[in-house]
């Protein structure tokens, strides 16, 4: 499902773990078709039930012809690590995996980051929530980002807020809706863990080559319109 506001002809393609909670919350607050409960009664999951994130489909793209179509992307390493710190450490969601709980898949439910990333494919098969949040970006945004009217990095949410304000006439504030206090970076992982992630990351950085540095070589040079 694409997050759209027909009243303003805006369509947003969400990428999990790339500020999608924050963007959905901001859009919900200006969507004339949405009724919001009191702020104290809203949990993070509310935004995703309201605007579910689904994989890219060409049919959905064509459906929003003429809309301002945009997305938000994130550094691939930070996106992967965010899945671990949020979904595995903070939410303990692996403890709810039926396949692990029933012994169908033998995996620890509270793995350290090295074990988790070295066995990422197994965890993806064991828990749909992990698979959803670690699928490559093209699964949600399509084969090419060039068709979007605007692509924002997570570091540029202030620019997104400004553009949304111009297009809707609202004062837009993009607040952080889902954060983790755990600090973890690529340098904190073992060399063998980085080697295990390298094929995935090389593809992601190639896809996002116009937006992010490739830590394995090619520098980021942002295109100038």
C-alpha cells in the first residue's frame, strides 16, 4: 500500500527503517481523511496500521501518475543496524518467532550483533518481521530511484518538511517517532561479520550510489539538479 493523500496529490513509498514512522506520522496529521486519537493514546504501531508498508508494484506506481511521488532512503549499514537495535534488542521480537519457539529453526532469540548479521538469512526465514525490515531497498522502491519526483536522505528530513509545507500549506514538523538508545556501527562488528554482509551491502550501496558513500570504496558524490 502506498501512503497517499489524494487531497494534495502526494504519494509516499516507504522504506522500512528509513524514517517511515516519522514520515507517516507527519502525513497523517495533514490527511483530511484521517481521524487521530489523542497523542497520549498513539503508539508507533498506529502509523503502520494506518498506512501499511508493502513491496513495490508497477501497478501501484501507475496508479499515482500525476502525484508528487517521493521516498526517503537511508545509509544501508545504518538501516541494517537499526533493525537489530530496534527489532531484536529493544522490542525482543525474535522471542515471538513461532519457528524458533517451536524448534523448527534453531537460533538464539537474543543474539549478539555478530551472530545476528552472520546468520541474517536464517533469521529472515525464521521471522517475517526481520525479513520485512531487511529486504533490499529495491523491493520497496523499485528498480530505479530516477522515476521519483523527489528522493530524500534521512539526514534531509528538514528538506522534506519544507517541500511538504509548500505543497500543502501546512507547517510540517517531522519528529523522530521510533528511536533506539543503542549505539552500534560497522566498526563494532567483527571482520568476518562484515564479510558476511558485504554482498548485501555492495548491492545496496550500488543502488544508492547517488546518495551514500560506499564504505568499501566508491565515494558519494551527490548529483546537482
